[in-house]
DNA sequence: AGCCAGGCCAAGC
DNA sequence: GCTTGGCATGGC
């Protein structure tokens, strides 16, 4: 199987995902950034509860978050889990980015913020700032290894990102949809304990263990 | 009712 | 450089 085939099969089976933004049209940068931090190793259902808490409290707002006490944020984001860490990460992010023009925000700047790793940074860049960075996550590695697109399960983030970016068109829509489709496949079929019956790429897969 | 979720950081080798 | 432990809620 080729990478672009995987994309096409997933798009045909699942349709467009249209992931982000969910709530705010005008400040998607903030919504995506907070959502990306909250979803670190966390089910999106739980993230939605936390996001709604923030929105209902009027806290999905740069000024409110900047001034907010960390304890207030902890209480609001509790459903997302790891809330002690994530509240600090959110404060770190808002403090670092507040008042900085979007043109000056790049990958290395985001990575310098404690709590923003490679996947979170690339999610913010791609979905929040429309920059051409492909988002690699645990599902991507698992699916690419099982299907045989890569030969070892533990590949470095940057290596897999480069490999994918060199094999798909440099198009924001494709980048956004492909990552979302990979997550959807991971949720529906390519779980830790795979549900291969009904998987849309079953016929193209090597079914490697783990 | 245990397993798992759209990671990250710090510490240890 | 790679591996491990800690962080936490809620759904299935």
C-alpha cells in the first residue's frame, strides 16, 4: 500500500471529518491550542466537557486566561484529566503567546513552552494557524506499522512526519483531513486490540502484531 | 470492572 | 539517545 492510497480509502469510507474549530469561528487559534493541550493522552469526550466548562465560564478568552488563577482553571478542566499539569500548561501557553503576533509564532517557539511537545505544536500550527505541518500521533505510528507502511513500531516523530509529508500533496485540506481520518480509523478499528472485521483497509494491511 | 484515551516531562540508564 | 513512571477523569 502507498500512503496516498491509505488517505483515499479512508476519505471514501469515513468522509470528511472537518475537525477544527468546533466552537469559535474567529479565534480558532485559541480554541485549537487549548483543545490540543487538553486532549493530550485523553479521550475527546472528556475534552469536550472541559472545553464547555471553560466556554460557559467565559474563560476561552485570552484576557481571562491570562488573569485567571491556576486553581480556577484546574476546576474547570477537571473532566479532561491530568488537570494539575494541564492547567499549568495552559497558563504557560497563554503567558508566552499573549500579545505576540501570529506571524512570529513558529514551531520552535511553541516547543520552547513547557507542556507543548511535537504533536501539540503541530496540531496548533496546522489546525490553529493553517501552517503545513503534518500531525503525527500514537495512532499514526500504530497504523503505519501494522499496515506495513513503516518497518518498526517505534519511529522517531520527525522521521515519520517527513516521510508522510514527502508522500502527500502540500495541501492544508489534505493534511487536516488525513490526520483526522487516521484518528478515526484508530478509534473505530485499529485499536490496541484491533477490530479487523469491517476495517476499510483490511485488504491492504499486513496485520502486524502490536 | 479493568482497560484505555488525539502526550508531555523528568529521571534513569 | 532510548525507556520508564507519573499524571486523572470518564466511557465502554
